[in-house]
């Protein structure tokens, strides 16, 4: 308390700025790391949004920490409690946001790693998180993903990226590959055929295209 009373306002301001900057920068780094893991057309939007949010966090947290230190130095108990509550709120938000971003980044990396256990991949396929479509795509292309999990991914509607990934996966059941080959009249028909042509089962001749580009088993 004595040290705070002797602390000049400009020094208190600098301390508040540095502490809040460290917290906001850590949150920003965790959020934008996901855009490095997942190259996406919307990555720039995510980066700008995160920058704006964390600059605002930096500003308000700096003000709260500064006034908290001044309130303690001047013995203003009520003001100390209010500013402490604001600091707790801002730091809690930053901590939760950072933790969520780190968990998301870890999940995306694990989903694409062939050494990830089948149990973990099944859990990831059921996860309800941001970038869920990308998570599904990675799980669908992982050679360690169990067949029943691949089937559940195929049953998710409106995820053409996941379907394209399944089309190229040698572990995808034949009935799903054949069903995919019958979707040539859709908007993404050509992309589906091209993905199927890359499937080892088609390359090896286990499955082949007929004259209307529908897969048939031998």
C-alpha cells in the first residue's frame, strides 16, 4: 500500500498498459494461430476482428488496472472493489477466449495427425466447435479414422468439403463411394468425380467407373 501511495501516476499508467498489453496480446496470438493452422479465405476477417476486440480489451483493462491501483493508494474501498470486479471480468474473458482458441487449434492439429487414436478422432467428429466443418474434413481424410465415424460424417448434410474428402479416402466404405459417384448431376459433380479418381480403390481397380461415371464393384 505504501509503495502504491509513492507510485507516480505516469508509472502506474505504464504498469497498467504493460500488464494489459501482455494479456491482450496473448489472447490475440491464440486466436490468430488458428488461421495459420487452417488457411481459409475468411482468415483475414478473423484476424482483423480479433485485433479490434483485443485492442478494445487492452484499452479498457489498462484503465481498470490504473484506477484500481489509484483507488488502493488513496484508500477508496468502494472504487477498489468496483475496479477489481472489472479486472476480474476482463481477465476472465481473456482467459476463456485464450483457452478456447488453444483447444480448437489442438483439435484441428490432432484431426489431421495419422497418429491420433481412433477414439480421439471419433470424439473430434462429434465435437461442436468453431471451424467444425474444417474439423470434419480433417477427420474424414485421416487414415486412422474408424469406418463407423466416416459413415457418420457422410450423413452430415450440406458439407461438400467433407464429402470430397471422404471420396478420396481409401477407408470410406464402398457403398458410400458408389453413392457419391451417383451425385454427378449436382453442382459439385465434377469435383466429386475427380476426388473419387484419386481414391486408391479406384486406382487399384477395386472399384471402376461405368459409361455414365457411376462406380461399380468388380
